[in-house]
């Protein structure tokens, strides 16, 4: 089956990461993937929430928002006090994903906030927020390392996320909006460079699917994670970050 953008079923969309997109955050990235663009900023704060005080451990949290014209029709801007269920769920997803590779004891009692603002939405915004969020987080941690605040081992390994689904009966990787809309099942996978899994989110949109089909989707998505991790490494290296000095 020919896809809307001409890709093969197992082919990733072309992704581009522009670091230093904002002046003030400790780490910032503009993540472009096909027609999706997400601006991600990592901000470091001294101290942690009350439930972590005295523990010696840090925290990563995330916020996620759609620009009102990220899609074809303008959507009402969400306020922090009236956050929609989808946005709330996605920001928790991003936070969990990044905490999965953070050695919190090595961060100390500090919080890194990851702000994800979707400028253009064409599918895969939450996975873009995770994959770009790791780069923004690494940039922020590199700043702390250069100040002598954190050392090696603050990160376990790179983490990335990708969508996969069955569209018109065929497994497809990295779904754009129309493919996600028409999918019989769509799944988001968060995994590490070495092949370990952090989170799976999947739903059969119509009839139930067989386990063998689900396993095939997981395998298809898992094969893409090392490619995204390699891109992350290349982008960080270009930005002057030796990721090896942050990894365990």
C-alpha cells in the first residue's frame, strides 16, 4: 500500500532537531518530523517538591500544550487550570519516559521541567516530545556537568519513542495524522537505545487484534528506536555535548 507521503511501511519520517532554538532555557530543541513540529525546553530548578525533600533525589516533570493553530482549525487555548484530559495524559507520558533513564540520585534535589509546545501537528506529537525531550534534557544536564554539579552516570542511556499501527490491514511505522486517524490499532512505544522498554500505549480502535499482530507491531517499533537514538547522539555531538560523560 502506498502511504500518503510515499514512504515504505517500515520507514521513519525524516526528522530534524535544531538545538539552542530558544535563548533562555538550559536546553531547547525544535523537533521536526514530517509535518509535526514541537518546541521543547528544559529548565533546571534548584530544589524539589515536598514529597522528595530530604531524599537526595531529583525529578523530571513535563508540560504539554497544543498551539491553537497547530491543526487545520483553530482550537481554544487550554489554561493550566483547565487542562484537557489528552494533554494531561501526554505530559505524564513524557515525564515518565524521561524519568525512566534518569538516575535521580545523581541529579540531587533538583527538578528539570520539560515544556513541550506543539507548533504543527501531523501525528506523533507525543513521541516527538519524548525523543526531542531527551535531547533537551541532555543539554540541560550537560550545563550542570560543566558547572561540576552532576557527574557521569546521571543518565542510563538514550530514550526515544515512536508510533506504529495497522492501517488498512498493513503494519506501518511512524504514523502521520491521516494514518493514525484510520488505524485499526495504534501504539506508542518508548524504548532505550539498548532495546529495553519503558512504556507501551496501544488501543484497538475497532475489532480486537491477535497477539501475534501486537507482537509484530512491538518488534517494528523497537527496530526504529536505535535509529532515533543515533540521531540524538549526532545532534548532541554537534551541539558540543559528549553524551558519554553523562551516561552511567
